[in-house]
C-alpha cells in the first residue's frame, strides 16, 4: 500500500465483493454467528469467515451473514443461528469451518436442516 487512495480502493472492493450485511429483505435468510468472547475463543471467527466466503462464492443473494454478541449458551460455542423468512430459527452448535459447506449446501440452498449439527442433537455430537 502506497497511498490512502489505494487503501480506500481495497476497502471498496472488499465491501462490494462480500455482503456481510444487506438491506433487510423479507425473503432473505439471515445467518447469525455468535461472536462474543466465548464464541471467538471457541473458534467462531473462522466459522464467520467460512460462511462469508461460501455465500460469496456461490453468489447467494438471498442470504445475509451477520454477527451478534453472546447467545447465552457458551458451552455450545461456536453457535450459528439461521433465521428463515417464515420465522423458523435453527440453532447450530459446536460449529467449525469444516461444517459450513454442508450447511450452506443442504440448508441455505436446498432448505434441509442438517439435524446432526443442531442444538436438538446435543447427545449425538462427537
């Protein structure tokens, strides 16, 4: 980087290339990654990055990736919640970047919840 203008250009390219937050659309799927200190310590940052990259790579215009503070279930971090346009919420727990591709493919694209990663399957988690 040699100038402030070059830094601005990099910032603008990043903003245009990845939509972490879009205008709230009634038909958008919202993916929320818990990014409080407990989530970050458990590995939420790579999960957020993986979701952002996967959604951008697939150019999923109806998916909005956001982050939040503490979700309140620290022992199950990293936690990701998926909010559907119809109001249904799915809570994924003990997430890692390797699980993201499957959630994007099966849940966000095809509409099928990946049950074994959800909070409802805690007794079955490895």
